[in-house]
């Protein structure tokens, strides 16, 4: 600008007078700035274009690569990420807590211990059961069907006792191995802390005044280097953290020196206080008292400061167990990060472009401002169309400000400069019509990077309507450049899903795998802001849940570079396709079970997500907390092998019903073994729900939707009253399909009531007819899929949830057969069931 401009006394606020003889070739508006627009010269536009090209080049290269194979896209993504990182165009990374090796090893060691102790107790109990059944078989009055059942049961107990005894040493050895792995990890952490302390000691010795002797510094340096090499300490602790620890140590030393100095002075004052007091020199005595009080106050502050420094140091070392190598760190961006990118629109281009915030701050110092109120006054809205309105606006600005505005180019499109100002700031189109809120541009900083990543600037080369976005694979997405968002649905790890194989302990305590069908995760995402960039640039998505928060981010080379809390913009469903046929041996191979269609098992949203922890089931856990069923899944099940984090969620009514079916399937497939991935509380509530389902005839959906207090209250109302027992028998006979999801505990509770003997009918002197109870009893027996389930039921009957020994089993067997079925018209049917059906189920019992 010429000196004439600066000296002109008639210079108006806003724009320079015509005497400046400057031509402004473009107007620029910064999204979110409602105060002004800027006039730029040709030279300023050239500099601005260079900045726009620098910022947009990485994303443009990525979009150009979308027509290439998947491997090429991944390679370009890596280069794009490095470019954006180098230019600081992505949010800074911060560490995020996750499942550490130490926590997993602790859980594995604890699980191995539980398994060994459970089998040891079982071994002792089986020995006792053998003695009980042997004594029972000595009686000669047993029915042939009963004797046959007891004989098979005894044979299985004896075989189990032998094999289990042989396997106990192996289980104990597994506990030792798991403990060794845990101790090695604990040792690694201790060694890592030792390496940090050694490095800090070397730095303090070198920095303190005066420094240590050269020989001591050399010794400390060599010791620190040795420990660093052994532990790879530099991969776990940043230089900034080491500097902070060194400062803490140096400050602590200074405080301790000050404390020692004060202590020496205070000792002298205490002596003087005593002498002056003895000499009754009150003035000197009072001076010593005051001086001593000041020193005491100073000492308290120094000790408090020392304690604070010690707490900071301790807090750092407590993080050692959770640390993983820096290059493989699980990291998330600072959610409150004010993005480096700024969105602008200028008259010389269509669409939007992006520049760095700090560069814009420099540019604005030389840009001429025009007040937004003057711009609004100059735009006379009419229906002459966009081109006419633009010409009118240009003319109005020139007339109002006597400025020499020469537009370099003008695009007669709907997104032109003045129309955009009207829509975003004045809420109307150039034709005077108001603009619905959903069609106004979002001005938030979080929206900027998504518009940038979605290719708004390159609409001619990249068609957002095709909705193609790359998320470690390809999926479809519906882009809304207006709202800077993309809605997409994808399946992880793939549409086919991930096989869920849970372990259980077999008859001899050995681990067996249970094929529980296939899991897959379905994301329905509305991504925007930094999360939108993550969808464009990541090789895989990553999910974490914390209380009331669901976090979705993108991962590249082990580091999460873009992500954020999606609030209500995400829905994550874990779907389960259950096997509909059991595995069978075919020519030495186990046939894969046929799978049903996928159904939703877990649904996660921020309003219901809960903290994910490490359970004894490790990868899949079902619990019951505060009146809600909770499912926890590791990242391997959520995002496929290699994923990070995990999710946990409360289950809806429909999901609880699906869970009940899932647990029943797992019980059958594991031959009714202990399901260690279901908590005792959760299993108890499932049993209560299914028990009430047949006892009172209530819909299982209605029961699953009840609060815990209601379920417990209804369950406690179940009694041995004869009318209740008869009603339950009718429910069983009317709806035998309702018996299918019942757990052994629920069936045991039902049989315990049905097999009760009633003498008289209520309110009459007639003898009770047991035929209804016998018929219902047979329906319950016929619903049992294996004789092992029958054994479990016999041991649970009358135990109020506690499993009895073989004495309990024998007593309940007599109640069912000797006292009820053999005395009814069901006698022949019951004997056949024992002889035929039970025998066919009988591979193993205990």
C-alpha cells in the first residue's frame, strides 16, 4: 500500500480509498468469523493458493489413489498420515489406558488357580460319591432300571476319579507356569523402574551444584546405559518425563538442604530460648520465641513441598505397570484440541479450501477488512438468480466503498461466495428464501477436517455422491458435505464374522474348546470432524468404552492419530450367529456346525456403555451389576485379531432373551460343565427368569424387562402350596416349548415342587390325584438333552441353588421315580426313559 494511503486523512474504516490505486481481485471469508470478510490482491491470492496447495496435497493424493488396489490405498494412507503429522494437521496424541500385559497375565494366573482348586475339590467329592453309590448298590431291592442307572453312574464316577487324579499334577503345573509368566512381567516392570531411577540418578549427579566427581558421573552413566539397553527404557519413557523426574529430585535435594539448615538454626534458638528464659530477660526471650515460630512455619511448608514432590514421583512410578512401548502405544487425541486447520471460501473458487491457523493469523495482518454489516447492506436480495445477485453485490460493494474490486473469476454455482454468506450468516438464499437449519453450513472447527477429507475442494475429480470411503477395507457411506459428516455401516472384522471359541474344563479337568458360533461387530457411524479424517486415513477402526462414553478412532502403525467421543453419533452392535446343529465326528474330522442368521447380542451406545475390565473369561464375560446384565467383549471379538480396547454394555430386554438362549446352547455343547465366563450372579438371575417363565406362565420378554427387585420378589413368592404346584404343572403341559431355555437349576427348582406329595385336595376330603404332577414331571425329564443334565438336576433339587453330593442325588431319584412316577400311569413311560433315552445319552456323567 502506498504512503498516500497511510497519510490520507479521509481514509474510511473498513476499506482503503481509491487513491491507494490497489486492485483487490478476490474476497475471502473465514468460516465461523461473523465480523468481516477480507479483500486480497493478486499477490496475496498467489501466496494463499500456495498454502492451500500445501495443505490439500496429501488428501488429494489419497483421493487419486482410490481407483487403485487396496494395497496401494494402504500405502498412500501411510504417506498421507506422515505428511499430515509433519505439518501438524492432525490432533496431537495422548496416551489412553487399555488392557496391559500385566492385567492379562494376572487374570490368566488367577484363572489357572481357580481351575486347579475347582478340580481338586471335585476329585475329593467324587471319591466320596463312589463310596455312597457302592453302598447303595449293595441293596437287593432296587428296580432293574434303577440298578442299571446307578451302575452306569458308578462306572463313570470311578473313571472320572482315576483320570482326574492323573491330571491334577498337570493342572498344578499350569498354575506354576502362569505364575512364572506373571512374575517375569512383574520383574520386567521392576527392572524398567530401576532403569528409570538409574537414568535420573545420572542426570541429577551431572546437574546438581556442585556436580558429583567425574568418576562417579562416569559410573552412573555406564550403569544407566546398561539398564537402558537391557530394558529398552527409552521406548517406555519420554525425555520430557525423565527431565521432570530429574527436576523433582533436584528440587527435593534443595528442600532437604534447606530443612537441614533450618534445623541447625532452630537448635541454636532453642538453646538461647532456654538461657534467656532462665535469666528472665523477657525481651530476648520473646525474640527467640518469635524467631523459632517463624522457622517452624517455614519447616512445615518445606516438608509439605517435599511430600508433594514425593507424591508426584510415586504417581509416575505407579504408571510403570501400564506402560507399553512408545512406538506401539495405544493413543487417542486430545478431544478438546482446537484444530490447526481453518476453513475459508473465496470468490475465485468453488467449494472450500483449508489453511493452517497460524498461517492465517500472519496473512490477516496484511489483508484489508470489510465489515460484515456493510457486506449485508450491499447485498440486495432478489430473484434474478445467483449470477445477477453476485453482480449486484459486486457493484454495491464498489459503490458503497469506492473501492476497486476486480473479481479474478466468478463461478455461477449455488455455492458461490455471496450465496454462502447468506446461508451461513444471514440464513437466507440470494433469492430471499429462508434456508432450513439442516442446509446451513456448520461453522464449528470440528467440522472443518471432515469437509477437507471428504474432498469438497476436489469435487470435479472426486464425486462424494458415490459415497466411497476406505476403512481398512471398503464400505459405502453417505456423505453430507453440508454438515461435514458421513454416515456409514461396516462389519468388523468382516461380514462373515469371527469364530467365538470359549474354553471349559472337561470330565478330567482338561481344557476343551466350545464352538459358540460367530461374532461380528456392526458399526453404524455418523463420523465428523477428526473422526471423519480417521475414517479416511486409518487402516482399521478402534473402539473403547468408558463409563457413559463410546470412543471410536482410527489406527495407523499402532498409533491412533484421529478420533474422538462420538456422543450419540455412533451405534455399535455385536451380533451372534449361533450354531443350529452340533459338531459331529466325520472321518476323523469335526464338521463345522451350521450357523443361524446373525442376531443382535450386544448393543453399545454412549448412554449405556460401562467400563470394560478383565474378567476370568478374559475375552468374553457375562455379569450382572446394579440390576442389569452386562456383557464384556475383548477387542479380538469386537474388531478382530490385533484390535485394541474392548467394549462392555448393558443388555436390552431382547438381548437378555438372546443371552439366555446363548447360555443354554453353551451348557448343552459343554455337556453342562461349569461356564466360567458367566458370573454366578448372572447365572442365578438367568435361572430365576426361566424358572418364573414356567412357574407363573409369564412371557420371558416381560420377565427379562423386570427390575432385579421385582424378579427376586416374584421368585420368593413361589411356594409349595398345592394350588401353585398344580398351576405350574398345567403351564408345563400346555407349553412344553417353554422348557427349552431352562437351566439345570431352574428345572431342579420346578421338579422339587412337582415331586412333592400332597395327601388331600384343598378344601375337600378327597385324596389327591398325582397324575397331573407325574405327567408334568415326565415332560421335564424328556426336555433334558443329556443324562449329565439329569445328574445336575438331581443334585440341585431342594438345595436352593447349592449342589449336593450323591446322597442328595439318591434321595431326589427316589422322589421322582419311586414315590411319584412308578406309582402313576407314567410308570411304563418312566422305565422306558431310564432304559432307552438315558442310556443313549450316557457318555460321561461327572
